[in-house]
C-alpha cells in the first residue's frame, strides 16, 4: 500500500505580540498562494530535521528579520481539506525579540490591534484559534475541516464546536 497518501505537511504559525497588537502578514505577493489576500501570522513549513520550535524561529527570522527571545507553543491545529493535503500546524505566540522588522517577500507586515483583527479577511478557522489565544486558553488541539474555502467542521480538544 502506498503510504504517501497518508502523509501530512507540518508547519508553524507564530503570532508576535506587542501589547494589544499582533504582527500580521497580509499575504499579497506569492503566486498560487492558498492564503492570498488573507491576514495571517508568520510561519511556514518544516525543513528536514526541524522541530516545531526550530521552524518557528527560522520562519520568523526569514519573514520578519526578528529573532524571537520569548515564545510559547499554544496548540496544534489540524487542517483537513478536500482541496489541499492535511496539515499539522504548530501554533505559537511570542512576546520578545531582537532585531528590526524587514520587508517580507510574501506580503505586507503590519501591527494590528487585537480588537480589530477579526474584521480583517481571515480564514474562519483562524478566528476560532485567535479567540482561544485571546482567552489565554491552555494548550489545545483544534481540528478544522474545509470544503473549498468553507469551514464545515471544527473540533476543540475532542469536542465538536462547528
């Protein structure tokens, strides 16, 4: 049996906090980007032999120019889709760093007030985990199932919520 059909992408997503703001990436520059025109945190796919922490630190530096000095893994989000391969995303927040923000080749970086974040073009599932981050929810497991761009199922710590 070909087990390649059961493989999944591992990735990270990092929300860098500055007071009541997150550093957000408006994805506008990459071609064929499934996140095109959405606002997301920074992050990306694992490289060989990387841990979630390694990937989070590398992706943050590559996309922002910042070196994180204080971060926390907040949960794992499983994305299931009828269009894209399954993805296990390791979700982080960070509240300290060194360096200066540089231009990102994937879109525009901007500090966005947390209170206005949910009014931006976001994935529906992102709104769920952003609310969990805002509520300082302990480490969580979130499963999101999409059909096309539509969220059809969500499960938080084993309990269906959508």
